[in-house]
C-alpha cells in the first residue's frame, strides 16, 4: 500500500509495511512489579515492545530500557494470542519516524487493543522511566499503596498516551520547509537575545510553530493552540518552552512583529492595515507591542530605512491555503 505524506514541507513516499515485516515485536513482562488483576486472577503486568526490524539487538534494547528483571517473549509474525492480551500499552521505539507513521500506530493499537507510546533516541530513557513508574503504581486491591513518586509517573505517562492517541488537525495550512530563525531581542534573563530552536523533537511543538508561521494573522492564543494539539494549556506551555527555548506567547508575538516589519516597508498599506494583517486586535495594541519589541513606533520604523528587516518571510498565505496539502506531522513521546 503506497501513500504520500508531507512532513516539514518535504514530500515523502512510503510504503506501509505489514507490522510483522517491518517491526520486531516482543512481550515484556515485569515479575518484580505489582501484579495486575485480570478476571479472578493476579497476572504479571506486561507491555508490547516494538522496534524497527533493522535493529540488530532488540532484546538488549529491552533490557537497557526496562532493566534486567524482565521476561521477554518474541511475538512471531506479529500474531495476537492470549499471551498478548492484557498488555498495558505498546512501547514503540522508532529511532527515525517514517512517513505515515500515524497510520501504523493505528494498526498497532487495533491489533493489540492498547494505546501506543512512541519514543525516539532523544527521549527514550525518559519515556521508559515513565512506563516503569506507571507500572510500579498499578497495585491491585489489598496491596499497599504505591510510593508517592509513582503518581507522577502515572500522570506523565497518562498525558503522553492521551496526546499520542489524538490526531492533529490536517485540514489547515501549515508552514512548509525548514523552520526559520526567530530571535527575541533582549529576551534572556540578563537582556541577551533568545533564539528559538529550529531542530524541534516533539511533533506537537513543531506543529504549533508551523501553524503560527502560516496563520499568525488569525485569532491564535495558547489555549486554542493547546486544544489543537490535544494538550492541557499548562502542559503545552511547558512543552513548547522546553522544545523551542521561548514561551508560546513570545514566539507568536515575534512572528507577528517580524512580519509587520516586512509589511511596513510596503507603502500601499497603512499602519492600521499592517496591524490587522499581522493579527493584532487594535492599532493601539500593535503600536505598544511594536515599540516594546523594536524600540521605535511602527511609523518611525517605516520612515527609517536603516532599521533591520525580519530574517524570514512568510510564504504567500492565499497560495498555500488554496493548494494546502494534507499535512501530517508525526507523533513521539516526551
């Protein structure tokens, strides 16, 4: 089966391989962890571990991620059986995210009837730790309560799984190509410039950046963006700051200001029209924000040719909206 997908503006042609051909599959059981009640019996907690078939040492990866006191059973041909039933989750280790990975996740979840958690090289240890804390807190009735730190692991994993299971909107135009450099002058703790990271690891943070870059003139705020990527506002704020190095509000405002600088060089638009084109709800708000960021009011900036212009330009919005591809940014755990 062949599909076309677009990630970061690059069209990637991929073939959805059957799970049994493209992935190594293992059942990982945890005999030293609290048992799980299934029916009228106590059973070992288990997860499904999947990694690319090209990985030469999949069992060693399992021991490295989850410790030496685990039991491993390879799943031949990706089969489902009584042994795979009751898996708490599917831990997918993808060193590289292939195209159409979201569709592959749906196949995993349908096959094993469990949510999928995706980890890459940059976050696999943290993701594995979330899983271990989650399992450690799953005591059955009659046993002692889990350690206080276990709730933290459960909450973190729960948020990750909830977000991973929620698809991102694909009916909107996103910025294509490489992310541009976004600089917040004097935004650091000691007045130094802050440069947003362009090599973003988390797909939800990257989606937010691409959405803002393309749709900055729309009514965008933190809560709306968090809803679009299926995260709570607080979790989204922390995630975005960690991934980019600046707050979502600062990123959004800087994109609007950079585009305002570009438009102010066009004398066919009034300052008020520029403010509306850049998503500001009033001329007064635009003027205050522009002066705060640039040191001069918009009109003075327009009259002073030696002021710096922004270091990126937004592609033609109407052209992209008219031919907007079905963009799909792919998922991984935090």
